[in-house]
C-alpha cells in the first residue's frame, strides 16, 4: 500500500508544503491567463479586440469564402474581391491555409460580414478558454505550470480569431484515438485537424504504430472525405496552387520556424526550407521508436505538428498545451504502453 501519512523530506517543510498543493497552482494558472488576456487585448495588441479589422484572420477567411462562393480563384485577388492585407507584397497567397478553410467558412456567409467575423472570433475565444479552464481544473500541478508558462501564447490565440483557437481542443481530443473505448472521436478530430493543418497527420502515424486501427481508419477516412469534398468545391487547381507554394519555398519562413532559425544562422533560405522535410522524418522516426511510450510519442507528434511548416508564430505555442492531454484525458499510460508493445512484439 502507498503510505498515506504526512509528507516527508523537503515537501514536509512548512514553507515548501504549500507549493505542492494543486489548488495553489490552479489559482496561479487561472490568474496568469486572465492577466495575459487583459494585457494582450488592452496593452500589447488592442487590434485583436476588433475581429472585423481588415488585418485580422477572420477577414482573410471571409475573403476566401467569398471568392469561393463567387467562383473566383481561391488563391488570387481579382476585381471586386475583398482585399487582403499583405497580399501580394508580404504574402505569396491571400490565404495561407488549405482550401478547407474557405469551405468551413462558406456557411458563415449567410450572416452579415461583421457578424460572421465576430461570431468566428467569439467561438475561438470560447474554445480556447474552455479548454484551458478544463486543463486547469482536471490537470495536475505539471499541467497547471504548463498553462502558466504558455499564458501569453494562449491569450493571443484566444483573441486572434485564428483557426488555431479551434485546433487546440481538437488536437487535445485526438489523444482519445489511443483509447479503445473512444477511438472514433480521436480519429475524427485527427482527420479534421489534418485537412486544416497538415502536421497532425503525425498523430495518425501514432495510431498506426500503436495498432489503434479504428482511430487510424476513421482519421484516413475523414481526410479522404473532406479532401474529396474540398476538391469538388474548390477545385483541384486550388490544392495544387497551395501545395506548390507551400512546398516550393515561396512562403517566407518566420523567425520561429525551423527554416527561419536556420536562416538566422546563415543558411540559405532555399536550403533551409527543406528542413521541413527533416522535421517530418525525424518526428516520424521518433514516434515509431517511442511507440511503447504513447504519452511521450503523442507529445512529439503535437510539437512536430506545429513545426512541420515554415510559418510558426509565438501564439502557435498555445497548441503545445494539447500535448498535456495524456495526463488529463483517459488513455494508455506509458506503463500500459510497454505491456501492450510487448504483447504486439510477441504476437
């Protein structure tokens, strides 16, 4: 039996014991996130409090959906199209996301433009705050400390109106794919996340090496169905344009991306762009090697899904919180993973 007596050693010291009380870290995490949201919205980026701003992501998504509705080229701006900030002077495409994003936004065109952008931003804020609040309440001290560390990226993501606000709970739920009881949910969320942000396909790889066939099949099926729908609606040429631009090095890597970090060290931009391929390869190998440690392998998949692109901004780090899902949601522990892996190896 586990000793249920008073704590011993350093933890028993009166001034230290309080540091191991979860309620303390719940309060610290909650207060830090609230303060981060206030500072971000009032002092640092007050523009984020205006979701209808022409410089915001909701504007770009709305513009893409309008072009799709009107039968105009999705990755170009023509006469009568809503202008997009930074295109073409700063960005090679008016939408730095797969055609799926425009399709997701088409139903919102039934609303007035300002209402659609405000509703989208508000939904993202709710998605982030609900996920973070749930993590704080259900997680242990380690999870609460992680929330505290990531408070600024969390705040910016919550206010940004970027699709990452919705991806945070979706990526978190993808851990469920490793559970035999709710694998269907994990497969659906992973498949949807993959067609919006390609990197989560690495979580699908984890399903395969862990032999979670239901989650893997559902994830692949979701990608195929949504992918086929997007080709029918947006056209194959839209996908070709997006993939050619993304993989061809036309997108300038941001400073926090792997290519951007290499460029800062003097590596040629064209050469550094291929580091993205390296991220995929290294992450894939790591997931296979760590298959008996599902929690750690999942963290690797989440981190790699963020860095498997030339565009990484500070607020993207909020998605790292999804890596804490194994310590909050039901799923296999690393000890269970070792037993399962031994069974697989002996079969």
